[in-house]
């Protein structure tokens, strides 16, 4: 699945992903919601991709300056295999930007130099 712009809602297996751009001065960190991520929009190159994980995938978990294999991340977080295989990844080229509803990649975090923020909310369908 491909995402063409930042101002849309996309329906995916298991849920929907909503996008909204905002300026850093409008960011309300007092009311952070579950399954929501804020990233530096200027780092994205469209179209973005959505896919499931595959063996060998790695990313830089938020707060870490080193790469971690996704398989190790799932083990460390005790993610059951049936959930692991349903996890969706937001991709910027070959980079994992966000494990939807889970962990953001450190390279896409908001910094003092960020001029445009993309708010993403993953809303899962009732099981």
C-alpha cells in the first residue's frame, strides 16, 4: 500500500491511519494519545509505503542511536508471534518510520530544528 500525501486517511487491514500536519508551535504535548506518533514531516519522501515486517528489517528505536533488528525488538518487547505477523510498518523508502501503534524510528523524531510536524494516529478496528 502506498500513501501519496500527508492530508489523508487510509484504511488498512486491522485499522485506519490518519495524517495531519501541524506547526511545532501548535504541538500539544500535554494530551498525547495512545497509538499516535509525531514525526518531522520534512524528512519524508512520498509516496510512503505500508507493509508487514520481514526477516532482516531493522530500525533505530526512539531514544536509541543504534540500529536494532525488528525480530530482536519484538522478542525484547515480548510481542506474541500472532501479533508480530500482523504489525504494519510505515516506510520512507527503505527506512522504517513507525511500527504502527508502537515505536517510532529515532531518525524521524521531532527536534528543535523541526519546522513541520506530521501527526499520525493508528486506529485499530475492534477485534
